[in-house]
C-alpha cells in the first residue's frame, strides 16, 4: 500500500468516524452533537429543565 | 461553594442585557419577548467572591402555564435536580411600567429569599417624566431598589455592591406583601401539611409557594405535576378549592390583592404625568401595525433585504471564489496526479470551497435580521401576522418561533416553549422547519445566480433574482399556513388561543449586539463547513472516486494511443484528447459506488427533472443542506463533462449535459430543486431537537415524513408546470 493510499485512507476513515459519532451524539442529545449553532440545546450546559416539562 | 443568584423579570425588560453586562458574556438578546427560553448561567465577582448568575426566561407571574415559565418556578424553588439552590433573587423591572412588573415582584417576595430590584430603562422613564423615588420604593417593597440602564451599562457597579450587601447581610423584609383572605391561607397550610406528609405526600418536600400555586392555578403546570400518577391528591385539592373560594375565584382573589398592594406601593414611590403623552413609538406603530400600510411596509422591507443579499455580497463572494480557484490550482501543481490530488482538489476545495463562497450572503441576511430584531420591529411583524395565523388556528405567538426559524430552526423549535397550549406548541414545532433557515440560502442563491436571468424590473428598481429569492423565502410561510390549518383540524384539534403581545419600545439598534450576532452566525457557518460538511464531502468524494476501475482507465488509454497516432492537426488532437479525458472522468463517476447508487435512485427523481447526480446530491444533503453544493462541486469536478475552462461551480452547472446531450439544468429544474429544499426537512439536528422538545419519537418521524412527501410533490408540480409554461429551453 502506497503512502498516498495510507494518507487518503486515514482522512476518509477519520471523516467516517467523525460523521457517525456526530450523528449518534445528535440523536442521543449529547453535547458536541447536533449542529454548530451556538443556540443549540445540545451545547448548553443548562438545558435540562425543559425536558421535564414537555 | 459559590452562591447562586437568579435573574428574573417580565419578558423583554432587559434581563439578558443585564446578565451580559454583569457577567461579560454575550448571550443572545433581542427587542421582543421570548428570546430566552432556557436558563443560562454566568459567573460574576462580588466583593472578591464568585457568584453564579442564572438568566431565566421572562415571565409575568409564577403561575406557570408554559414550559419556559415552569423552568422559572423550578429554579426559584430549587426543584431542579442537580442544580444548586438559588440563594438570592435579582428582579429586573421596567421602570416605565411598574404596575405590571411589580406583580411578579409581589410573588418573589413570598420566596423568602434575599431580593434586589433592578429598575431598568430609567432613561425612558425620565423621558416620559415618570419620577421614581427609589428610597421610598425600596421601603415599600422591603427590598433594595437600584436604578440601572442595562444597555448603557449605567448603574451596574452599584447593583453589584447592593447584591454583595444583601447576600452577606440579609435584610429582613421591612414591609408586608399582599395579604390574602384567612381561608385561603389556612387551606394552603392544610394542603402543604398533607403533601409533605410521608404517607399521603408526593415523595418530596413541596414548598408553601408551590402549594399556593397548586391551589390557585387550576389546570396549571404545578397541578399537572403533583397530581400526575393518580396519587389521590386531586380529591383533596378540589375540596380545598371549594372551601377557599368563598370570596370568588381564587385566581381573581389573588389578582385583586396583589394589584391592591401594587397600587399602594406605586402611589407612595412613583409620580407620573396625569395623562400619558403620545410617544414616538406610538406614532410609528400607528403606521407599522396598520393592517394595509403595515403589511405593505413589511413586504417592502423584505424586498430590500433580498435585493441587498445579491448586490452587497457580490464583490466579496467573487473574491472568495477566486481564492478557492487559486487554491485548487495550487493543489494541482503541488501534489502529484493521483487520488490524493483528487481528494484535495476535487473533494475538499471544490466541495467545501463552494459552500464558503456564500458566507457574505449569510452575513448580509443576519445583519438585517439582527437590526430588525434589535430595534423592536420584529414584534410588530408578529402583530401583523396574528390575523393571518389565527385563520389557520394559530396565534401570533407562533410567529416568534417561526421568525427565529428563519435564522435556524433549532432556536425556533426551542422558542415554542413560550406557547402554553401543548397542541399549538406541537403544531408550531411541526411548521417551524418550513421556514427558510440560513442553510437554505446558499442553495437558493447558487440556483438563482446560475439560472435566473439578472433582469431589472420596475424601471431598474428591482432585480428578478432578488424577487425569486423573496419568493423562495415566502414559500415556507405560505405552505406553513395550510399545513397548520390541516393539523389544527385533524391531529391537533383545538381552539385558537388569544394572543397578547407586548410591543416593545422602539430603540436604536446597539451595534455591538448586532456585530456579535452577525459574527456568531458567520462563525457557525464556517464551523459547519469545516466540520460536518467537510466530513460528508470527503465521504462523498470517496464514494464517487472508488473503485476507480483499471479496466476503464485502460480502455481510455487505448483511445488516447489511437488519437496520438492519428494523422490529424495538433489542435484537433488536443481537442480529441480533452474529449477522451472528459469521457473517462464521466465513465469513472458512473462506475463509482456513488454513481451506481445514483442510477438506482434516478427513476424516483426523474419526474422532478433531475438526473442521478442531482438526486444523489440531494440525498447526501440530508445531514446538512449545504452539502448539496459541496456534492455538486465534487461531482462536477470529478466527472467534468464540460469545458475545462469553466472553473466555477456555476459554470459547470450551466454547461452540464445529461446522457442525451441536452442541458442538465434549466429554469424548471432549478426551481424544482429550490422548492424541494425549501420544504424538505434535511436537518438531523432539527429532528433531534423536535424529539427532545416533544419527548416523543413520533413527532420528528412525522415531521420528516410529511415534509419529505410535501417537498417531493411540490418539486414535481413546480418542474412540470415550468416545462408546461415553456421555461425549459430558456436558460
């Protein structure tokens, strides 16, 4: 396997890992998931209260 | 352990502005009610020690009728698991409207915690000749009163000093609050004893104030929570209400006693002009909230915004475009030909670069939205929309979340917490993602600049491209109205609620606040391009590059050999070799994993006028909408079947052809793509937030399903109507 193939495999593999992890964290409602929006509830440290009051 | 101070007040009295002034943070503020729907925490230094400051959503009373109001009650009563109890309360009141603001203060007094009252908007009160004697007011309220002007940072140091003093040397209340009938008080005490009894209770300590709310607020959130699970409390509660309501309805008794107390306090400490002068806000409102004139002005403002998006952002977009083209050329020369060069040039630069180009347009849109919000106009827009929304079963209350969704659906969905009625709240949540968020803007502008002629209309005043962009933004709200109408008559049947909206005073926008909001949105866009869009586009590139069949390469190498040996002119040979290169790229793309999936999908998207490349780009953009641009950039860079000199995505798209040699894109195709993106819920984060806010998987699944079907049908109708109208050949 050439160095070029290894570099490409690492970049693609890293992106697949990041994408899957992010998707999981989005739907699990964990910080760092969801979008990059600063208003994103998943990023707020104090967002739990509303969950108890649907 | 640091002490905790809760910042509380009516909606739109400047709590978050004060919170930012005290903590140095930059939480989102806006000149309309309902900006804060969850509590936010910051830290301040008080006389050398650290204190936590909790910014709570605005509320008129502690009688919780909506989720955001319940947050306030929970935090104040220390009912929030895992959160530090509140040690002191900082009540922010509007100095120009003390009668209404002191209602909440009268309830806060009953918490029995150190209380400081920050008298905000004193500059406006002075302008209106409202004289407030803070010393008298302080004595009447039994709590220190500090004059402040939060947005000018006036009085902040004095407020900090007062907070320090009150926390370290709590002052016993010097005056009594409202006095309620003895029967009511005795029933509250009896019920509190019952609820806190080990045998019959609810398994936790229920503070007296919560018991008071339970008794008085029939059908409120406190009742719902305490009687949940059929613990037998309901029966006792009804008996207590019967006995306590001898003097009339309990809610009416509470209001009567509190306002009587407020009148006494205000009479002692406030001198107001006998007649209320007509303010400049009143004069402006007479025009801006007029049903006809106001609506026309609203339309004119929106038209100006969408015209500006094209005209202002153009030069900067050209600059970014040229930078990425240069970066692509640099990558082509710096890296040896092969898969790594293709990844960098065709994947990352062609993909992410084509998304970043739209940053200036995002900034222009956000600049306008921030100015309109900060000056107080958005509340008037909600007022204008109330009549329209009420016809479909929603109130103007739903317009604020829908308005927030024009920036991003996530805060929009969260802003529905201000809606007390659960059915209205869910209806609003389901239609909010139909509003065109900033992620859709790049999709619209790419299609518009590539395929909508830059024709000037109305004597050169309006650009057709701007009008089409305005129309695309209108699609969401036009479709949301019948969708809400259907939902409110089927799945979520219910009465149309009355809408009470306090119109905030107009003020000059604070440029620092606006700059922070614009910067924040710009940063978010760039971060998205550098993270999720980057990751998706690298995956798309890999799927579109591999398996990169050796047999295809060999076949075209043989063709190149034949051309090399043919007796033709140099120019003809160069043209033939370019043609072979393009055909090879296209063959590799069609043979790639992405191409194979696309060909399977093509029959589904064909009726929309799309080929497999557009279909796959739309599917790839389900995690984030902007990915369609990155995907199209990569697809056309990898399978370049057009003139090599066409270096921008717009040029690639304008020259792209289908299998039959006809142009791939035309006006109906561009419109159908835009309509599909306007109505489809291609945002995983929004679906996750809908699930969280509704506490159910059913609603995000429903939102995704109905929006996808709606988008497909609307795109189909748009394309077919466009072709029928004869726009298909008009590129």
